[in-house]
């Protein structure tokens, strides 16, 4: 994690080990009210919170806008769900139309300051597209590892942005291992979620924005989709840091939402093992959160427990219902994973896990883009079984 | 135009008639420096310019964020095109991922203040989707007229948002006539581009934002795609109003860009008639600007001429090239019409219509969204030949 130096506010030794119960793998700062920005009319960008990000002085180099997503009141959707004070944090408007743009931006910003020329990530889709587009904008090369079953639309988006894409037949877990191994071997910037602490650092900025957009208050409940986990963990860390800075008294309760077809953390939360068909990445339409072995799973459970929150699973039918309700009552379009928080709130309300009068925020984490029409995409892809030697061979042969 | 009352800055009589040479169909204000907002760190929203919009006092009722799109430096794309100072005004991040969101928001804002319950528009796609989503968010009913050949993805987006969609077999011109007739007969809010002056009023806010984002300077050149025309006319009016308010000395030169397969205004600009195959809405992939009889055509030619600008047409191959160059050098995704300004700048530079050292802004007007997965879209569609009686019958039978 050599790239996370440079912010003098970082507390030395905060990177020593990774004990979720102590949040030891997360960056710590010398928290004080002065680290928070002064009140402003709007929340324009993630960089607004750079005193709480591991970014040293000097101009921001990442060239695309990031963060500053709207918080939208959703009274009619709230009525439908039984919630009297519901807000949507709409993360669908960014470069790649998902909240993965935040993590991409911070990792690449750090890389640009350290002379990186290539960034790598393994992903089922959204993080890969975000990385491809962010790298294109920043003038970096992106080498991306995806399961060979990746959706054609998403592959086309990566190739349009000029990425080198390794289609790994052995699936996501192998893609993840290969991406990490390639990063170490070739000196590439490692943007892998749950591994690079900057991904959680970036995603915590959502909490800061919500706090400002609610006139410097914390909500009572925040619902977030959970795949690998950094989105929820980022929210948790952000609000905890607001407490540490003296800005709020207590963090919100966290509702983590998984798809019923792939819910290892919900079952772990319940102290059970997933039943057959409950840990299958192909078992749900919500591919953005279909992760059988979540990289930040322990931390998710820790954060949810310490927030007095809950984990719920929702079937695909509830995700489709939530997508429709979002579009028809708020005009916000969401992909299945992007609508999971809303679906989860409906389930949680039914089970008395959320009260009707709670100030509630649902993260809408992404919407689906179409691949652009393009004559000759500048990117290139290779199908490999899953060996690092194949990666070297592919890239050398280029 | 009863709905454009309420702004006391509006000069009485400005709506008398519609003479493009006099811009008489456009709203006029009592221009003064005080109508412009004070400098701020960011440009967060179109409503920032409400002293130059026909919106009376009181809170804005339209519930979704609109405007405040980023202006992105594009040095590597500029190098590719031969332009030394190129910027992108990225209009792809809004609710419906196109600049149609601005016009939709202002028309609906006005309608909400006048008790409207239904909004109507005829569109080949983007304005229809924007209207459906904006109406859903605002709690209005949307009744939308589209050619029966509308892209299935776009129809699905409208239905997901709960719109009533009339699929008109006789095509766009008939859809347009029917939408207007229905608005008059049923008292609906008429959001039709080029008819409702609010569409140009809203789109002019792009000029204000560019001016602020360039540290209160005007660019030398602004390139915009031209279909019906309001996008370019809005830019023209915005910069003219900045001159009128004493903010800039002269407006930028305007480059209007059409697709070679449907370029009635480029041929008119050249004093010629379109040749066979040059006025065909199906003759280009850029369906967003494929309009055979542009509603604001005369005004477009007037504005381009008075800006000392030019009109160019680009073939589909150049649009595809521009889409690829945008993605690979800036990370910005565009649909074909959304990339037309960039393609047009390449063509204009080759023909010495734009110089290498000009401060140049290209409007990237939209990107393509996928239809959301949804179990039962709340909207409904009817296929009709093209008679108003069919409209009544469809809606009565509902």
C-alpha cells in the first residue's frame, strides 16, 4: 500500500494489519472538526473532503468529475414502502453510471502521483467499466480481468475505452487472483476492491455528502447493496469519521442487502450457512452484488453489527419491483444491484427492522449503460484459462 | 404560452410573434449584470440562473437535479482533432442521460406552478424518455407520441416510467401534430421542442454554465448537434444574453452539426436543396438529430449566420470515429448524436472553419441508457395510425 502515503493527517501505523473488529486495515486520520469542509451551497465533488482522503497537496490530477451525486427526496416511493422520510442517494449519474467511479478516481489519482502507467482490476462488470473509462480519461493503460461470462455490453464498454481485457474461463475468483498477481509482478496499480484500502476511502465520501445534503445531520438508517462489501463499509467508515470529527453524535443504522440467490453474508449474519442455491453468482439478476466469497465480508458483518443494523436478502422479483417503483415514482433508473437497497428497505420494513418515521437513505448504486456504437474499438481482449503465464504471453504478443 | 408568466424580469410584448431574424419568438428580459449569479466554487444546477429564466419566486418544485453538468478539458482528444484548447460540455449525466432533461425540467416546473396534471411531447426518443422520467418524478402523467418505429429500448424506458405512449404509424411529423392537437384539446402541458419557448430557455443555461466554468469567459467556438435546432438556438440565446448583461463582449462562433444522411439545414446553409438521401430520418445512426423538417430550422440558420459560424454534415463513419475517440481519450460515452459536435469539429478543422488555437467547446448531448429490467412496467402503449380520434378512444378506453 505504498501509494497511500502523502496525507499528513494520516495516523502512522494505521496500516499495520487487518483485523475487522478493530478496523485495523482501514486508514486512520487525526480526526478533528477542522478536517471537514465549511458549509457550502452544494456538494460538488468527492475532492471536497480531501482533508479526510489520503491525497497530498497540489491540484487533483484525475480529469473527470467524481462524486457530488444528488440526494433526492422520495416521498411517493416512501409512501409505497411505508417509510415517511425516504431519500435516495443517486449514484447513477457518474462517468460509468455507478458508484465504482469514486474508487476508480481515488486509486488513479494516487497512481498518477506515483508515476503509474497501468491500472488493473478484476470485476464482474461495474468496477471494470469504471476502471476502463477512468484510465482512458487519465491516460493510463487498463488491464482488466473478468470472468469469461461477462456481459457482452460491459465488455464492449471496456473495449471502447481502450482497455486490455483478459477473459478468464476459470471465473471471478481466478480473475481476482490473477489481477493481484499481475499487479505485483508487473508493478501495476492494483484497484481491486477490498484489497486496496483506497476503494473504501473513496466510497466513504458518500457518507460525508449525505451528511451535508441533510444539512449536516446523520440519517437514522442507510441501506446499501452488499456484494464484496466496500460500499457498505465505506458508508460505515464515513459516518464513524464524522463522529470522530465531532460532526454527529452517532452513526446511522446500516441495512446491508444481498440478493437471495447469492446471500453468503445474510446467512452468516443469521449464524447459518448458505443453503443450496444461495451462494451462486449466477443465481440472481443482480450481478453487481453476486459475489460468493465477499472480500470484505467480515468487515461488513462487523460494521452492520456495530451500527445496530441488519442484513436482509431479497428475491429477484423484489428487485424488479423496486426497479419499477423507482422509475415510476422518482424518475431514477437503476440496474438490479442498484435497486437492491430499495428492495431491502421494503423487506426490512415488513419485518419491523426499520420504523416508518426513520430518516432513511437508500443508496442507488448504478444504472445500466448501453455500449456505444463504435467502428473499431481500440481495446483488445484475450480468452485465457486462468494462468499468469497466459497473461504474460498475451501481453507480450501484443 | 400562458405558462411563461410570473417572471417580472420578462419584457412585456416579447412574445408577440415569431420572426427569427428578430428572435421575436424568444423571451426577452430586462438584461442587467444583476441578473447573473455571483461567482461560486461550482455550477450546481440550472436553477442557479433563475433570474434569467421565466420562473417566479418561491421554491423550485421540480424534484430532480438538473443542469450543472461538467465542463471537461480534453487535451488528448484535442490533439487528435488538431485543436489546442478543446473542452467537452458533458450533458450525458442527467436523469435521462441527455440535455433534454433541461427542457423537461423547466416545462414541468412551469406546469407544476399552473396546476398541470398531464404533459405531452412528440419525440423520436430522447425528449420522450426525458419527459417520461421527469413526469414520473414530478407526479405528472406523461402522454407521449412517438413514431411507431421508435427504438424498443427507448419505448421500454418510457413505459418503465409509467408513461402513456401513442405509437404513431404515420411517423414523426404526424406524432408532432397529434401531440400539439391533444395538448390544445385536453389542456395538457405542451413540451414540444421548438414550439414551447421554455425548451430554448432551458437549453440556454448551458451557455451560462460554460461561461462560468471558463472563469466567466466566452469560448471562441461552440459546436452543437442540430436536429430540430433548440440545442444550438439555446446556446446562441444564452451567450447573447451574457452580452446583453454586460458579462462578455461577444458571443462565440457556432458550429452546427448534422448527420450527412439527414442534413436539410446544412444544405440550406449552403443555399442548396438536400440531394436524394440527405433528408432521410432513417439515413443515419444519429437518430437523435435525424429530423427532416426541423422545427427551429430558420432560427438555427439565423443564429449560425449572426455568430459568423458554420454548418457541417458528417457521415456515420465519422460519428463512429468520434464516439471511439471520446471514449478512449476522455472516458466520456456518447450516442451518435451526442458525438456529432466532436465529429463536426474534426470536419470543420479540416476545412479551415475552426482554427487550432481557438478556445473550443463541444457539446456532448447524450449517451445511451439500457432499459431497466422490470417485471410489469406501469406504463401502457397503443399503436394508432395518426388520427386524434384514435387518441381519445385509446385514453377513454383506459
